């Protein structure tokens, strides 16, 4: 097995990045199916097995389903009835492919060629799964202002055992430690792993329970914030439908805590608040409808925290330094 990973390392990084881009495009095509079918109880993910035109219901040919290329060849419309499909289908495929490629570069190649280390690929798989869950989550919530529980609670069955891999949850948090990533990898100990909330061993069990605890705390905290907002902003909440914080958003915090750990969960939450505040203020000033649900902002924050947590920490430190310099 060691020889296999050594061969992988010797291959040009561009080869693997292009491969992962292509895989991401196909996954993005599947995510389009998830976004359309999952909230509709009359459809399932695998029935019908082939994609169909939402207008004329005709099943599409295999070449019409090719990610990005198929849409371009059809010029964005159905081959049979001529209805336009819209730009979102190829954009979701392109976004997924781009995020997969960025994740591969960030995890495997950004700090040197680590392709010969099996655990690095497991960390990449963890990041890819986060992207694959958060994108449909955000799109469904944006479209329908609701999220099927199977898209929130279902992934817990995957991410709870994944949380035993402390390296995946601790990825990108070296700037929060007094020791570098190499020291952690060489000599793992409870006191050296940032996201751990307890001080017992074995580390894998500590990591899993710490992730669950982070999710539970995030769930409770967002529930309390939602109830407080219902009281403080009662008039605005009534205009939005009766609840400041939807139940799906609260459940998402549980999932995010399990798949990110508490440091990245905090980063994701504050990124979501910042983006939501900027867009919310604009919508209030411009009187642009009832506002955007909070779920898409949480999803964006989760992806940014998973892939760029160290950069978020550097940005925060630079901002705090700026404020101290102004004082």
C-alpha cells in the first residue's frame, strides 16, 4: 500500500487536480438531482434512475447529462420541448468542481506534496463530503425555506464516525496551537489537538465525543438565540413567518459541530453572521422582500471554515491588530 501512495505522489499534481475537478463536476450534476427531487415527496433520488426534463418529463439521453458540457451542447434548453433550463444547473456543477479542486489543492498540495500520506486523502474526503452536504442544503433552503430532515440528520450517520479522525477536524488549525502540524502528526496528544474538549484518551474517542458536544452546544446556543430574537424583533419576525430562526438552521448547527469541531464551528457561525448582516442590511434598505433564510449563510461559513480556517484566523488577527492600532 505504501508503494501505491508513493506512485501517486510521483504523478504530476495537475493530473490529480484535473481528475478531482471532473469528479466534482459529476457530483455537482448529482447534487442538482438532490436539490430538485429530495424536497418533493413524489420523487426519490434513484427513481426514475435517469434525469428528465422538468417541463415535458422526457428522460434525457446520457450525453445530455454530461456535466457542464451537456448544457453547453444543448444551449441551455431541452432537446425535446425547447424549454430553457436556466444557468443554475451548470453553475452548480462548476461550483462543485471548483470547490473539490480547491479542497484537493488546499489539503494535499498547499503545504508541500503530501500525496503519499494516506490520512491526508482521508482529510480530503472529509472536506469533499462537507461540500457535498452543504451545497444542496443551502440551495434547498434558499429555494423553499425548508430542509428535509434526511439532509441534516442523515449525514450525521457519516460524520459521527468520521469525527474519530482527529486530523480531519484539526486540519488548518495550526495557527491556534503553540506547536506546528508536523509535531501534532508525529506525537499526537490530547493537549496538542485544538478541537478536543476533554482530556482523556484514546484520542479517537475524545475527538468523536468532542465533536458531538460541539454540535449539541451549537444546537442549544442557536435555539436560545432564535427565541431571544423572537422577543426582541417581534414585528420583523412576524413579517418573516413567525420564527427568527428556523428549526432546520438549528439542526444544521448540530451537524456542523460534528463535522467541523468547535473552533471551526465558531468560525463558520461568525462568518454566517457577518454575511447575513451585510445582505440583511441591504435588503432592509432596498426593501427586497422578506429576507434570505439563515441556512445558506451557515453553509457558506461551514465550507469556508473547513477549507480556509487558518486564513480566517489570520484575517481575525489582522482585524484585531488594526483595531488595537486605531485605539
